[in-house]
């Protein structure tokens, strides 16, 4: 009879280990992975997904089964050792069962499960489904008591207490996978750029008017054709009387068709008749909506205006795609070295370089909420237009103005500060206007 009792104790420990491993695996398994496997036809993954949808009942079944097994094993072991050693057998049973339960029924199975939660979840899915079904009546009573106690203590049932939005949780998951070496930086940046589309406005990705290439529509046709051929762009805005008065957008392909129709005589070409009407969009439009508008209108070029109707710049489909996939260059692009790493670890940056592009290139985290370009960030933090040679320290970096043309900062040197130096630099915050060397 003693051996039978010992066998029952061992079985109870194995059952406890099963529930402990199942609890760790099912709480640590990826819902996204199970959903993906389920769509691919994996039936066990579908069972796991169904268990996820009944979390309260699943937790109740796991705890109920685990506690029944542990209490049963401890009670039988206490009875056996009490029969052998008398009253002192209770102490022996307590010591032995504590070691057995902690090592073989808790730590060991949970350690195995936490190292492969998805695989273990698929293995225990069907047994747990049956267990939840068999313990259903008991679980209903337990759920009723738990819900009553939660209401008694004022805890809202089913309240969503998520700290981060679903988008931020996705971003955090990708960052974690990148930190673990499972996702490359380029793929992480592409995914982050895709998530950022709804947060960005057209003004964040546009080409500013100071960098736009435009042509006077009143130029002689021969000179205008030479201007078009001299630029690397296929779509060029045309202005008349003043640069702010844009009358159309000339497509190089339409110009070539007109030259062919004129049999090479450019003097007979009227660019105003072949230019496309300009399309103006507000600078505060979300980039995601602008992308949809490009697809709907089947055009890749738009002029950006501010709230007063003045032209602020232009935006193209390529500008938006570059926010997702990074810089896109072709054989006609002019390579501009806007970010140049130096041997001493610093980086020389053109003032017009967008903060997002700099962050992506250097894997930095400079804020871009208040400014679009690096020069704009420095001006925002300095609360003034710095002079050449002035230096500023903020956000863990030292910025030194290398060149300034009129009211524009055209080049800066950026140096990342060590953590100790960053903490010391944050103390004298009043010196925000900069120090000239």
C-alpha cells in the first residue's frame, strides 16, 4: 500500500509540473505567432488562440489543477511519513515535499517552458483544453466569487489599462527583436518609418522652397530647354513674374514629346500649354493621407502651401517612400554628403539635413517634434540664431556652428557626449545662448 501511495505522490508531482509548465508557456507565448500559425493551418495554434480568448477560465484551471496536485501530494507524503516516524514525520514531509515541489514541480518545468513558450504551448494546448472543459463547473463558481470580490474592492472588470498604444507596443517589440539581433537595423527602420506615417505631416518630409529647382516660364524656349536638360529632375515647377507665382509643372517627358512634334525646332514650343496644372496641398496634411491622395490622383508631385496660401515647398511620392525604405538614389541623382563622420567620432552635418534622416543614419534619438532640420533644432534650443563658432549642449550632444550664411545655419559639428559629461552639461542650463570660441 505504501508503494501505491508513493506512486500517487509521484503522479501528483508530474501533474503539478505539467500545470506549472503550461502556465508559463501559455502566458509567455506570442499571440501574434499563434494567430499566424493558425492561419497557416496549424490546429494546435488555433486551440492556443481559443485558450487566449478565455484567459480568466484558463488561469483558474491552471491554478486549480496545480494546487490540487500539490496539496494531494503533500497530504499523502505527510500520511506516509507520519506512519513511519510518528508526529515528527510532519516536519520530514514538509522539508521533503518543499524540495520536491519547488525543484521538480515548479522551477524545472517553468524553466523549460520559458525557454520555448511557443513550442510548449502547442504541446499542452489540447490537454489544457480538455482540462478547462472538465473543470468548467468549478471554474464557474470560482469566477463568480472572484468577480464579486473585485467589485467589492472597486476594481473595474475588463478595463483596458494599457500604458502604450498598439503602435508603440509594435515599435517596442521590433526594437527588442533588433536588440536581440533577430531583426536588422534596416528592417527596423523601415517598420518604424511605416508606423510614423500617421504621425508625420507633409511639412516634415517636403523639400523646402529654398532647395526647390524652378524655371521662369518667360525664358526663351531654347534657354528654357537648356535649363530643363541641366537639371536632374523630371518635374519642374514653372513660375511667372515672381517665383511665388507658380503657373504649372513641366514634365520632361511632355517636353520631349513637344520637341519631337516640332521636329526639333524648340523656338515654336510654348511650355505654358504643355505644363500640367499645379496641385497645391496644405503643409499640415498627414503624410498617410497624402500618400493616399497620390495614389488616387495618379500623380507623384504636389506643391505645399502654408495657412496663408504661400508656397512652402514641394512633396513627391519618392519623399514619402523614402520615409519608409530610406534614401532612394538613381543614376541621375546628385549625391549630397549631408552627414560626414569624422575620425574623432564627431559628425559634420549640413544644417538642412532632416533630423529624422540623421537619427536613421546615426541611430540617434534627437527629438523632431519642434523642428524638422538639424539647424531648426539648434535655433529652437538656443532661442536665437547662433553665430559661427558658438557651441550648445543639449539632448546628450554638443552642437558647434561651423558655418552661417545670413540667417541660415549651413553646417554644424555634432559630438555625442559620454553619460558623465552629459550629466555635468545639463546642470548649467541657463547658458542656453551659447558660448563663442
